[in-house]
């Protein structure tokens, strides 16, 4: 992935703007990969986004955002499972994409340890599956959790117990009292093929690939379904251990084998980088015959004492790295460019391709991002693909890496039809005919690359997408209202807004043609739908806010708003005051940690629209949002507004924020007269100076910990 502007030339405003955009974009891709099992960019592009984010933070340490991707691992746990806290966080790995990256990895380790050579390293295949942590107490399996956001995952204990090669009781003697084994759940290619053959025989849709199928199988609410799926588990790491049975990475993995776990037979130890890379290329050559999917090779420092010295940086350990395989490419024909309209009005082009098999997967679609991308123009006006545009009928090279939606790399101009014409991106919405415009980004002041429909509530595409968002898994999660049902019920006027969902049973009883009598429905399915709707009349405040589908208000922002305002009454009153132009209410909103101008403007715009308020008030007549869990009130910081700045050394910014909120404090991202306390770590800059100028109490990290102890 290429970026137009060099970070070294950034000023403060440019850094703030890009960090904001990177945080939102990375969070979106995290959601697609971890929660939806449906990523849309390559691993290389994803890592490029993270590397750029980290580089900007290193140059501007005082601008590190509270929701920075560098502080987050994975993605938030799905709410359909109970949560399970990891006693030791499950971290992800940094990536290497070529030999030079691997050599540099070794050099960094040597420099950190102040040695002349790279220490002994292990190398093992990187399984393309779903991370799982298994906790054993007194030798017996007591819990199993997915990685989730690294600190909290999904409790899938019952499902994990159905996987044949996960021991319920550890083998051998002298087993530590507490043992946490971590590894990857996967499905073999043979098992995946047989599963799809069975689905075809039963007249059911087939699955896309082994990784997503394994992830979906482990996340079944009914463990009987998981038991029917041929899942496997490779062990390769650990979490909490009451005592360590070995002093090396290899020794620990061999001990896991002794306890009854399957370990990868290709794992080896190497004392130099050249042999390490030879093993990588050997595995790359042989991976087609392994029988399971891998997407790289993982290298780790073998000596556990050295691992402890090396420690961690950002979201990953210094002592490990994943060397990814090259992306797979193929040529095909661009048959059509289709414009889709999302809930916020964004017009998104999608390439419809002549079906082509890439890496064992049939590819029919590719992402095209926006009109500039089609025209061969980058985000900042720079040429991409050497400035070559994309046209219907072109022979195009597509790239697929892992499970991401493929992207188009180039077009073969020699095969282009002389009569072909450049694609004209629509200036009106294809669904409602309203004008489509490119807005000015309120953060950067630049014109957005995304075209948006201005039709708003009159646009049927936006309306249906908002309803899909409302009933989706991360918002209200209403079983029985899938995309097709929402589209059909909106098309015939049965459901036109969110509030209509909760009056559906009452209105249906008065209709001559009942819902149960319509095509695709029946008495049983309608009964279950009504029960599912009633089950969501009491819903967490953060889900209620997220379900509104307000632009820029994602899950994290919705949670911050819920915690800050504390109740639906507090939130409603504040938002209506903001909409009415209250300067004080707007400043209070912007001051919430993680909330900026873009979010504030979006909330003000939403609550200034009468139709939105009508639906909002009607919705509150049907549902009762539940306030966040009560926090401690009898603490030294209860009711105070706290700002954290600089680089905290004994805890992450997220940990500090969670601690403060748990103790009854509000965490703000900016210093103002309402700030009661500023906690400053190394590198604190403008916020510390402003706090001192305002006479606000300031503490260092040790002082904060002493205060709240």
C-alpha cells in the first residue's frame, strides 16, 4: 500500500487528521476480519496501515489517540457468547513480507540485547485458523476462549470440548496446577471438501474456505453443531502457568505434546537467519500438500529468559514475527462495475469479474474503493497503477491474500478494446436519483474520495441499509430479520424505520394478509421473530446508540457515549441540547475521550433532523436502554474528569482509562477548565502545559497509582 505524503513532512494538524482516519479505517478492517470473518484487504495492506499509524505516533507521541490501533489487539468479543477474561493478554504478531524484513528482525533483537549475533530462533508454520486459549486447572479443562480483543474473548468452552484432539484431561505426571495452552483451531482441506459435498447433497449453500468455516463452527451457539464439524487444534503457545516446565520455546511445545496436544511437526530450531529462511522456502514449496491452510512461518526467540528481556512493543512481542507468504495473483475479465449505496450514503463501486480460481477459491468480485481508484488516482491525487484507469471489458490482474476480498492490481492495455470508454462515476444516486457529492473532510479540510448520496431518509438504499445495521449482530441482533427479510418488509412498507419493528406484532394482528401467510414465512417463523423482537426491548445503552446508525459512531464510540452520559435520559438530554446549539453541551461532548469534531458534527446533524427525532422518540416508547454497569462511587477520583497524556509505562492507555472509569471518573481526551486531574507520562507536551497554565492538579504515573491504590 502506498501513501502520498512522507511522515517526516507532517505538521501537527496533518498528523492529527491522519491518525484519526487511520484509527477508523483499521478498526473497520478489524471488525471485518475478527468479528465478521470477512476481511476485504490484504494482510500486507492492513499491516501497512498499522505501520504508518505507529510511525506517526513515534514522531508525535503527544498525539497518541485513546482508541489508537497500537493499543488494541484483535477485536471486541461478540455479545452472543459470555465473555471470558484472559489472565495474560493474547497478543498478535508483527509481520515480515520479505527476506530483508527477517534480517532486520534479527538485527533489532541483537541491538536490543547488545549482542553480536542473533539468538537461536524457532520456526513453525502459521496456521490459518482461529486463535483459542485453553485453561486447565489440576489437569482438567475448565474453560476455552477466543482471542477477542486480546484481553477478553468469547467463552466457547462447550464447543472446544467437542474438538477431538483437544484433551479434556492432561496426560502425564507433575502437571502444573494452572496451565493455559494456546493455539489455532482449523479445518483440513479434505474435511472442508467433504463438508461442502454434504451441503450440496442436502441442497444447502456451500462454504467459502476452511478458515472462515472453522471460525464459524467454533462460534456456534449450539455445541452439537460444532461437534459435527471436523475441527482440529494445533498447540504452540501458552498463557498463565503456575510453574514453567521448560526454559525454551521448543521445550515448552514439546511438553505440550507430552500432555496430549498436537504440535506441528515442521517446527524446528535454527541458530542462523540463512537456515531459517531456507526452512521458510521449503515450507512454502510444500504447503500445497500439507492438507491444511497456512499463510506464513512464525519465528520466535527460543530462550524464554531472552523473551522476557525483549518484552513487548505496542500490540506485539519483540521476540516474534510472522513471515507471510506472497499474495496469489491471476488474470481475469472485468465484466461490470456495480455501484452499491450504504447506510451513510456512500457510493461504493464493486468489480464483477469473470469467475477465476485463485488459491483454491473461486473469485467473482473485487473491491474498487471509490471513483478515484477506478480512474487510477490515489487518495492524495497521486497516480496508482501508473495512472491506468479501469474499464469494463478490461483484462485485469487480481490479487488475493488470505481471506480478503481481492483487489485489482493492473489492467492489460494491450488487450483493451479500442472502443472502450472510461468509467463515468455517477453524480446521482442510482437508487433515489438524489445528487451525489464529495464532501469536505471536517478534520483534514480536504475533499473526501467517497461520493455520497444526499437523499438521506428518502433514499431506499440508505433506509434499508440502516435497518440492516439496526437489526445486525453488533446492534440489536434480532434473529429472523436478515438482509432479505428487511428488504422485503421495507419494500412493501411494513417496516420503514427502526421503531416499526417493535410495533410489528400489533400491526400484523390487524392486517387482512398476515405475515405468516406471505411467501417465505410461516406461523412458526413469525412466532419466533416476534419473540426475538420482544427479547430486545431491554438492551444495553451502548447497543442502542450504535444501532442508530449515525455516521462515525462505531461500537467503541457508542460505548464511550454510554459510559460518559450514564443513562438514556442523560444521553438524550445532552444530544438535544447539542442539536439546539448549546455551546456548553457541544464542548462537553467533544471533551469526551475518543470523541472529536467529526463525531460531534454527525451527532448534531442527526439530532437536528426532525424525522430522526420522531423515530428516536417513537423507539424509546418501545425499548428501554439499560445503563452501563454501576461504577465505584467511594473513591478519590469518583465524579472527577481525568486526562491521561504522554507515554504511560506501567499500564496501557486503555488500562488506565478502564481503571479510571471503574473508579467512577470520567476520562477526557482534552484539557479544559472542567478537567480535575491530569496524569502525565514521559513525552507529555501541550496538554501538560495547558493543565499547568490552568492550575489543574497533575500527577505522574506513580502518583496516579498511589492515589487510587
